[in-house]
C-alpha cells in the first residue's frame, strides 16, 4: 500500500473544519470524500469525479448490506411521518391530562410521555410540548423546565433504541468499519453491548425523575422556576398533530405489531444474542411495513384521514429520509477512502509516538466527539466522522471496543444537547414555547454534571470494561443531587404542589 503520510488525514480535517464552519453535514462529507479521491488519483479533477461516482458511490449503493440499510431507512421514514401526522401521538399524550393535579405529576407525565414517543426524536418536542405547556403554566412551572424535559426525552431515548432510525444509522456505520477491518463481529450485537457504556443519554434520562422527586433545581433553572415567565410569544402551532377522530391506539398498536414481527421472525433471543445483519434488516423492514399497514387501517376505520391523504403522508415520509441516505453513503465512502489513504495507520503511528495508553481512548473519543457535535449541532454528522476515525484506532490499540462505541455515541449526544444550533435543542425550545437561549442556559448545568460523570465512567471503563459502571454513575448522580439540595437548602416548589384537575374545575364552574 502506498503511504500518503500526513496527507491521509487531510479529508478528515476537512470534514471536521467544514462541519464546524458551515454546519452542513452533507457539504462537509462530500468535500472530504472528493478531497480524498483527489489525492488518491494524482490530483486529477476529471478522474476524481469519474472515480467518485463509478467506484465509490455506485459501489456503496450496490453493496447488499448498504442497500438493505437504505431500504430500511426509507420504510422507517414513511412509518414515522405516518405516526406523526395520524394524530395518534397527540391523542395518546392528551389522554393523561385529567390526571395532572400536581407539579410532580405534570413533570413525570411529560417525561414518560416523551419516552413513549420514542420513534421520532424531532417529533417528541413538537407533540408533547404544546400538550403539557398549559398544565405547566397553570401549576406555575417554568417553560424552561418543560423544554429541558422535552430535550432529555428525545435524542437521549432515540440513541439507545436499535430498531429506529438512530440505531439503524449507527449500526450501519459500525458494520462498514467491521468489514474494512475484517472483524467477525455482529454490528447489531456490538450496538447492544455498547448500551451500558452509552452513559450520557442514560444519565440524561435518570436526572429528570431524580430532580422531580427530590423537588430540586439549581443554577439558572432555579431562578426561572421561582419566577416563571409568560413567554406566549414563543409558542408554536401544533394543530397539524391534532387530528379529528385520532385515537391513542394509533401509537401503541402499530408498535406492538412492529415488536411482534421482530419476535416472531427473530425469536426472543434477538434482544441480547447475535443476529445476522441480513436477518435483522429483513425482520425490521417487515415490521415497519406491517406496522404502517395496521396504522393505515386504523386511520381509515376511524375516518381520521382519507386513503389519498394517508398514502401521500407515507410517501412524503419516505422522501424526507433522502438526506439521511446521502449522509450514510458519504460516510461509508469516507470510511473506505480513509482505509485507502492509510489514515488509520498514520494516526495510530502518531499516537504510538505519544505513548498514550489504550485505556484513555474512550475518554478522548467522548471529548473529541462532544467538541464536534457542539460546534456542528449534529449528532449524526459527528458519528459519521467519528466512527470511521476511532473504531480502527480502538481495534489496533486493543482498546475496549464496546466502551469506545459508547463513548462516541455519548460524546456526540452531549455536544448536541448543549449546542444552541442543534435541531433538537431548537425544537425543544419551540415545543415548550420558551426563549431558546434561556433553554440552553438552564439545561447546560445539568448536562455538564452528567458529562463529568460520563468521562469518569470512560476513564475507569477504559481500563476495567466493567458494564456495572453505569450503576455507579446513576448512584453518583443521585448522591450529587442530594448533596446540592442539602448544601443549598434548596426548596424547589413555592407554595402548594397540588392543584385541582380540569374536571374538578369544570364541576366547580357548573355549580357556580
């Protein structure tokens, strides 16, 4: 193999620089891929274009694994759009409204509803936010707290689920690296085994009930909670998610069909055991197809939409996945180009000169991924850059692979979580109807606490590979929150935590 030396990392540097500068993942990855092929083909632009299309793009599209992932992503896109526009998620969340008569219940119900709508990280804020916003206002809870709950139950949930868009995307990136490195590892099983080390999203999920039950807040959030501001000017219209005749069953029944299809085709053991990529993709694609058909049938039965409208929504959802498919193709191509240029070997040789212990690689991956993600506002773009870069290094240095995968995913999510230009951060602000900068300021202290705990886990886990460290992180999180409460003598709620329900208020009005 020809050695390109320092030139081999130029495409990687271009991808990182342009991602930060332009905030455009597709442009950054395309420029990176073009530059890599330009170097490989003697700096001939015409030959570069020919090879780019003929060798890399077409090869990625015709690869059986890649084609299966692309088909699956398109089916997922159609199902998610159908689920969003059916009105089922809105009806499902609204069914809890009569139970909300305290601040604790309002927060916990918003939290659990956000988790239940796990199929769309971008849909959670826009559906759950406007439904719970009136309750938060009535109970004198700040919209900043609602935005924090929405942001913590969108992408942190999505990145932990292997059978939705996030999981399929990440598994696709892992498979390509395993293939290039000639590793006989299951991409699906590797994703599952990395979940206990995907520390940051797990801590982002556990901190909400911990804060709520402790009746605690600190930092800027405490100020907003003690003095909730009416920010009605920031509220958005979510009427398109409120569909006449929609039922809560539009959510849980298709999901049951999806899970039932997976279990029937793969068996119960697919949750933890090794499953071939082709079998998993076939079962998952079938599951999303059957789930969509069931949802279509329910919508027609309850007359919430016409068949023409339903079919149009489904196709529109498929079209929306085009950008994700393009990112995947570019990311796969970049991985091959890095291999052809010998970028991994150059970086490995450089790290050897620094004499870095392999146990530190997960923590380094977390920090580097967090910086890229914060700067770009994109977890997916960060994963597209980090997976082809870090996985070969982890394998060569014999670093703990599953800990490293968890660190990549955690770092990409943390940076996205605190980034003011992240789409989920922006949508969480919009869904809660609060000022965007206020949401970023109030969420950041909690995110930093979780990030510090995550780095601690990666520093220890890089040497021990102990999956029970996640329990240590959760216990430490709770201990820190209790310590803050004791030290600050924090009394979160002003006044009574209780409030009458809407039904009780209606009865009082009728009596009067």
